[in-house]
């Protein structure tokens, strides 16, 4: 099992505490260069909200938002 950095843990916890179920299901991955946010949400608003929710937890690291918007 790979170890998780403190930054990754903080970002993950931020999403897990969200009152919005779609945000709690998103995936956070960390590379040497960036933090990657992926998964799917039902609206562009939630895609942006997820990004804004995670930004304070990752500090100055680059965030790549790979969330897909899948409307039902």
C-alpha cells in the first residue's frame, strides 16, 4: 500500500467532509508536480466547487481538474 502525503490526506479529508455527496466520491491523486482531481459530477458548478474546495488544502501546488461532467 502506497503512503499518502499530508497534503493528499488534507485534500481528501476536505472533500470527505463536504455536505455534497458527489464531491465525497471524487478521487485525489498526487504526483511530484501536481495534485489531480478526478471522478464525475452532474454539473459544471459542482466541478468548479470541487476545485475551489480543494485549493486551500493543497497550498501552492498545481491542481489539475480532470473531473467529468456527466448529466443524467
